[in-house]
């Protein structure tokens, strides 16, 4: 709509009016009774009326009153009548139809106004009229009646302009002519549109008549008035003529149109003809605050209120047809008749009977007869002589006689007098071949005249060119001599002025040397620096990067001494972008950003799998806890909500086998639940958790350090592509004995087995050992696990402590690799393999014994000697 000239405000208003039509269709009416027992109606749900009122700025109570009641005014009093449900529904539908129809007309007028060509004077107008198609349906109602009436009027125009008018023109011009008979459908048009005795007039009279009015009374009046009309039939007239037709119903009448007989059902003729857009509805729409809706109902203005009854639908259609006929009669129409080849709408099929019927009722046969017997071309004498007088030497280049005599002279010289007929004011040519001959002779004659004009013009141009060249040569010679003398004089004058300037300059420098300013160089330098600074700032203003906070680009400083200022401006701009981004976030987005910020402080550049987790939001419930009532019963009433739920794998110390567990994290406990029985197996209070450790690799391993008398650490291992593995309890090194050292070795071996699928690259890319300060050093003397030993540990599946020691003692180590460590070194090796290792003598005690959970690489406290 914007392409054809609609503004955004107009588009918004059109959409609002369209929405009003749709919402009117959703308004439901309920039946109710007044106190005196009279049937009335009301709005069943006031929400729809309220939405309409809010959308167009209209009081919902006034709209409801206009839909459910009707106000009739006379010269002295005003009467308000309640409408029943059926009448209210008709009023609602009439309002929706009128709004839609008037909106359509407004859009059409707006488009015509937009595409109108703004020329000063209109010369000629060409328009295309796509007329109604003649409709013959199984059940024909009021709509088909008015459409077929329009087709009758258009057929009448065709007859008068092609058959009747042409034959009358031959008689008027005095041309010998044999009249061709044709069917004039004026009697059918008079049957429908007669002002006093027409069907439309009877329908309007029946709608305005007081008393009981129905479609049956309307049909009875038609039967009484047109009982003897040749083109009207009904059940009553057939019975009077003792005719029997089972296709004719009791509530039907038939009209013999030019295209055939059409049977119409009079049911709902009265309702469709009445204009149910009462004055109350028009006034209610005019009171709306919507500009477009208010302009569609100008009759609702109380200052322009009229007590006349609004015209019926039939009267409005009849008036529109009359305006169309007046427009057609004022133009010179040409017709394109479309013939329907078959009833199946398929190509390649031609039904002779169907085409013959169409050519017969369209009047094409009579039109062909008139064209064959008539003349193909006619023209008034004056324009004909003006166009073809150059074909005769008698009329060219000047003719002083009359127009008809000149035309006769031209056609006589061309020996065409037998092919034409001379009327009183026009010349008639029978064959198009004669007209084509005249046009061809005129074309040849124009070529001869053009050649003559070219010959005369070329001679004149050559003479004029010679005279112009002669004058130009004389003028050029005089100007050349004068120019040479002027140039000589100007050169002598310039030399003298130059000598004078040098002498005056020498004198001025000699006399006023002491007055020169010594600080001129500094001033010029400052001005240059200020100009460069201004250019830099203006260029930076016009080349600012985008406001996206991820865009860290910044224009480089053109000169080195702008580098510091450029960096400060970059920081200010980036801080402004960040603040602008934060101000646009909702409270929920701010909370999510804080969670991601906390995770970034803990894991960024410390955990290899952290970058993949940044775009993934935190869920907490990863197993569908809400759909498992057994797991919901495990949390107590005061425990609060479950913060995280996940399925893990627990590895037994004895045999290394894994079992599935469900890990639940609440505000007070860590709970391990058997996934089969849904029973809690282990419950750990968060007060007993001294620390949490993770590795720096791409795995899901983490360890819980407990602070009880016999401290235990729970670890969960996750290998990419496998479910998480919960490792058995790890004894704290503060109270470790020889037995607990064996358990630690088994725990480290199980870690190696579970992480073997991802440690191949770790053994090659991360052969660094952690030093007490938290960094890595390749020169550390800690033992590094050979890849061959890792492969054997991975292939062994589950091993016992004795089998593990046996495998370590028999492992084949490369000569370049370090020898197998002792028992104490073995313990340090496995702890160092898991991550950060704080067992050096210079490590502070409070770092190893801190109770606050810390995130980083996997920590393991040093063993007590």
C-alpha cells in the first residue's frame, strides 16, 4: 500500500476499520424480554463491544444501544423501539456490510487520486469496463436479479449503438438500405425498472407499505400486475393458462431475459432490499474518535440529519446503473464478446450447440448481417478531404470549393466513385480494401513530397553555408590580427609590472625587516596541530564502530601522539556500549548474566570445556524431576526446592564396577539415589563439604572434599560421549594410613581408566606438572605416566589393588621414560595426574586446609607423615 501512495497512518487506520468489521461478526446477541413482555435483545458478552469501543474511541454503551434498539423521529416526537434478536442480528450484519462497502469505495477513490495524472487539460479518456456475467443458478435470489438487470441494460446499449443506431444513420444520410430485424430487449428493461409499474418499484412500495409485509404479498402483487405480460411467468399465471411446470415453485417467478429464462425465488427479497442501517448506527459511527471511520458515515452528523427514509438496495443499484448508462452513451464504446466454447472449462473442446445459442441471444447474427450489408468506413467530408486532398492535382495544394465537391474530385481522379456512397454529411466506403488503397496512395504521395522538400532544403542549406563561411573568414582574419597585437602589448605590460614588483619588494624588506615577528613559526605550528586534532576528532565521529558490545573494533590513530587519547576514547566508548546494553536488559536477563559472570570468573581460561558451555543456560533439572513423584517425596518439607538433579555412575572400590545413581542437590544436602529403587543411598550435609575440585581438561570430573572426622571426598567422572561416573569415597590425607593409601591408589587407577579415552591427547599436550604456585613446569621431577601404561589401564577394565600393582611392575617403559616410582611417588604421581598438586614443603598450611569450596583444577591434600 505504501507503493501506491498510502501513508503509514492511513494504512494503520484501514487495518483498524477492517478489524472492526471482523470483531462485529464475533458479537453475539441474546434474547430477553422487557417488563411489559415485549421481546427485546441484548449483548451476550460485553467484552467484544468493549474492545471495539477502545479500538475506535467509541462508547460501548452507545454502540450496544444502537445495535439493540431503533429510534424513529417525526416532526413532533421521538419513539425508541427495542429490536428482537433476529432484527438485532440483521442490524449488526448491515453495519458490518456498510462499513466494509464504504471502506472499499474509500480505498478505490484513494488509489484513483494517487495514480491520477496531473495534466492541465484532458484530451481523451480510454476506459475498460468488465461487465457482470449473466447468472443462471439453481437457486436465484435478489443478487442474481439485480445482476441480470444490469446485463439487460448493457445489452440494450449494445443493441442501440451497433444495430439500431447504425441503421438509423443510413436512413438519416439518405443511403439506400434494407432494414435488418433484431430483438429489442427494451420491454424486459421496462418490466424491471419502470418507475411506477416495474418490479423494482413494486418491491420498494411493498417495503414502505405499512402493515404485514412479506415476500408472499410481494409475489402476489407481481402476479396481479404482470399476469398478462409476455416475459413474466409464475405458478399463478401458469395455472391461469392451464400450464403445468414442475420446476416452478410456489414462491418463484420467472423472467424471459435475452439470454434465456431465469427463475427467481422471492424469499428474503424484502429483507435484502431494505436498508437495515438505521439512523442510530450511522450516528454512533459518526461519534467515534477514529477519523477514517467517522468520514465513512457523514449522514451521522446531527447537523445533516434527515427524516427521510434511506433509499433501498434496489433503488441504489438502479441509480448506479443509470449513471453507468449515461457514461456509456457519452462515449464511443467498442465491444469484445467472449464466447464460451464448452461447459467443462477444458481446452481443445468446441460445442457447436452452446456456441450457436450464445451467438443467437447475444445478437451477433444480426450484427454480422448489418456489417455485411453496410459500409465498413464512414467519415465526414471535411476531415476526409483534409487527409486525402494531396492525392489529386486539382485539390493540392489549395482547394477553394466545397468539401463534398472536393471529395468527389479526389475519388474521381482515382477512379473509386463506384466503391463509395455519398451521404448528406458523410462519405461511406464499403470495402476495407478501398480504404487500404487510399492509405497506400497517400503514403507514396507523402514520400514524393518529402523528397521535394529535401531537395529544396539542401539547396538552401548549401547557399547559406557558403555565405556563412565567407563572412566567417573575413571576421577570423580581422580578429587574428587584433589578437596578435593585444598579446604583444599584454606581454610587455606584464614584464614591466614584474620588474616594478621586485623593486618594491626589495625596498620593503630593506626598510621593515626589524618589524617582522619572531614567533610566527610557533603560531603556524600550533594552528597546524589544532587543525590535525580537529580533523582526527571529526573523522572519529563519522567512523564510529557499531554499538554491538561484541564489536571491539576501533579506528587507528593517524599520528603517534594521538595514541593515548585514542585508547582513552576507545575505553569510554566501550564502557558506554556496555552500560547501554545493561540498561536494556530485563531483571531475568540480568540474573542470567550474573550467573554466567560467576561461571566465567571460576572457569574461564581454567577449564578446557568452558567455551562450549557459555551459550547453554543453566537448567538444574536434567532428568525431568517434575514427572517422577517418587523422587519428589525424598525432599523434606523444610528442605526447599531441588537445585540440581542429574544421573551419574558410581564406581565401587572393590571390583571397579559401575552402578547408576541419581544426584540431587538441595540447599542443605547432597543426596545419592538408586535409580532402580528410587531410595536414597547416601545423604551428605553441605556443612560437611570442605571443598570442590575440578580438572582443567575436557571432562566432567569433580570431587567433593568432606570435613568430618574421617573425611571422604566424592568424585564424579564424565568422559565425552559417556554418562557421568561417581567415584567411591576418597579418604582424606589428614588421617590417611597405609590402608587408606591403597584406597587412594585404587581411586587414582579408576580415574585413569575412566578418563583414558580423553587422556591420549592429555599425555601428549599436557605433560606439565603443577608446581606449588599453581602453574606448570616441564622441568618438574614428578613422574609422568607413559602412554603405553595408560592404554593397558584402559584395556584392563576393572582391576583390584594387587592386579594394579602387578601391572605397574610389569609395564614396559621406554628407556627414555622415567622408571616406575616407589609407593610414595606412586601416590604423588596419581595426585599430580588429576590436576593441581599442593604437597611441596613450601606450600602454606591454610591453603591445604581451607574449608571454603574452591573451584580450579582438582585438589588433593598432602598426606600426613
